[in-house]
């Protein structure tokens, strides 16, 4: 039986505050009063977000022979979105509260206005979530463009290009990471739902008769990716959509859900899209988007299994899962127990004192580590305070350089989670960290 974890109502506030205070995520255009639901990633956040995307790319592209990457344009002509079905069906049901006039997404509010408690609304209207813009100096027909609401369509429109240039054959995949835009009716919960966000999507093209097998394979593979990067199993679950709830393109969808401070909600969706996308684009473009299998002499339109994740949403889940408060030497500390692969800094180099005697050797240590690890360098405040500052942002290891270092050419390495300290010769330091961070 599934055990529901305990809700921590303050957790989102704590993580949001930490993110702002320590330079992970800032409200966008803050000096102008902010721009609702838009965020900027600060010096630490940009490192972490890159690490999330890098961990995904490593598992989806680098360590596989059957998946290649792509980086398609964000702006696209209406024809793409007519073919994909987005112009017609990429809508959410919009209702207006008849009392306070706030607008809501009907399927997210259980019939009660979250602002004033009223239960009286207008009838729902289909609100298209795509951002429409003009390309070029002339307005009107022919200049309309849309910002992509998902990265997937750029993959389908390049299917033939990738086939021709890589000589891949099904089963094979095309992976893409990048920005997507949706004019969400109610963006909410920090970076969980924003109008501009980043996605990590992969379209896996397969012979139709292997669809079920690959669908199950990708659900498990993606679930395990989050586990491997440190999200506890108790905070993850799979939720299979009922047939009647499936999107227009889907033959089966399973969400990987995370237990957020407001309860279970989507982290990633894995869908069996059948041959919907390639068939639609072939029909609308007039270009054949199928595959000729020389071994069987058969031509067919591949089916597609799509694991679609949010990079910014995943970063939020990793932060929420990593946030802990514990006691060290009688003091409460907040610590991000991030997997080292996701941490904004891998190592912090901390000279015990600002005295010039330590400067030379500290710079030497920093220079030796920087080509291999993302390092912070901090000489301000007491060493205890500096450890806490690094714990709070998830730095797995601190290296302290003290006056003894000048004699023994060794430094103290402190572990974030155990706070255990070991003395390591400078000459072995890089190898020491390579051993600690070796990935399977
Ligand atoms: P929802 O039903 O919550 O609006 P969706 O099912 O339409 O989401 P998908 O189209 O499956 O979402 O998008 C794939 C992934 O992209 C999501 O699982 C999520 O991680 C991410 N994502 C989608 N919309 C947003 C958003 N507005 N902000 C941040 N991430 C998003």
C-alpha cells in the first residue's frame, strides 16, 4: 500500500527564500516590481540548472548509442502548430469568478474560487496557451509566428533530416533540451508552473509492435533517473492516466509524480504517441515521414514513446527533496543534501585566515581543482560560518587550508553530510575527489 508522506507546509517558503537569498532563483525584473511568474537563475541557480540538464543529457545521449541530440528553433510558423493539433486543441478551460472576477483554470480549482471562496463562475471557454507573435516588420497574414509550447515538434519536423544524416534506424531517439512557452492561466508554486520554462524531451521512434514494451521501459528508466540523483522513493510515484483523460495524440500516458509541499503533482510525463505526429506532419507538409526497413522490405510510420520532463520543474523537485534541517554541534543548520552532480559547487576552497602567508598555497589548490570541479572560494567570516554557508547551498566538500598546510602540504577535506574531516595531501587532492565522485 502506498504511504503518503507528511506535508511540510513551510517547505516551499523555505526553499523559495533560500533560492532568493543565496542566488539560485530571483524574481525577474525585480527592480521594476517583478514580472509575474517569471524568474531569473542567479549565480548558483544557473550552475544547478545546467547540472540538471547535463545529468539528463548524459543519461539520454552521452551514454547511449541509440539517441542523438537536436537543438531546434523556438519560433515556428503556424503550419507546424496546425499539423500538431496545438492551434486547435492546446487549450485549457478558462473560467471567470462571477464575484471577484479572478480568472482560473477550471480543472485546477475544484469548483471553488481560491481567491474569494465563491462557487459561481462563467461557463468555461477554451483558452489557447500558445504565445503568438509577429516575425518581420510586416503585420498580418504570413508573418504570424508562435513560440513553441513544447520542444517535441522540432524533433518531428526534423525526423527525415536526422534519419538521413545519422543512418539511425528504429528503435532510435532524438533528444532536445530548451525553452518552451505557455501562456498559463494560473502560473503558480514558484517555478513549478511558469509561462517560460525549460524542457528536456526525447522522442523514441520504434516499430509499432514494440510500443508497449518501450513505453514500460521508458517509464521505469525515467523513474530511476530521479532515484539515482537522490530523490527518495517515498516522494515519487507513477500515475497512469485513464483512457478517457488522454490527450488527443496519446495512446497511453503515465506521469511520474513528485510529492510537493502541496501534495502529489506531475514531474514528468511519459506518453505513447503512436504514429500521430509523423502522420500529421507528413499529411500537412506533403513530405514522407516514414521508415523503410531493408531487412523486412517493409515501409512503416514509426510509433513514438516520449518522456517529457521539465528542467526547471525538476530543479525545484531536487531542491525540495534535498532541503533538510539538522543539528551540528548544538546548532540548527539548513543543508541541501544534493547529489554532487547537481550541486552548484562541488568543492569550496576555504583558507582558514586572510593572512597573506596562506594566499599562495590557497590559489595553488584552487587552480588545481578548477579544471575538474566547479569551485567556490571564500575567505570571509569564521570557518564555522563558512561551512554553514556551503552546507546551505549543497556544496558536498569543503577544503580548508591552514597554517599547518605550509609545513605538511596537506589540507582538511570536510564532508557536507557527515561533517567528518580527513587530511589529504595537496598532491592527491584531485584524485581524492575523482574517487569520491566517480559515477557508475
Ligand atoms: P499540466 O497538465 O500540469 O499543465 P502538461 O501535462 O501539459 O502539464 P506536458 O505537456 O506533459 O505537461 O509537459 C511535460 C513537462 O514539462 C511537464 O511534466 C513539466 O515538467 C514541464 N512543464 C509543462 N508545463 C510547464 C510549466 N508551465 N512550467 C514549468 N514546467 C512545465
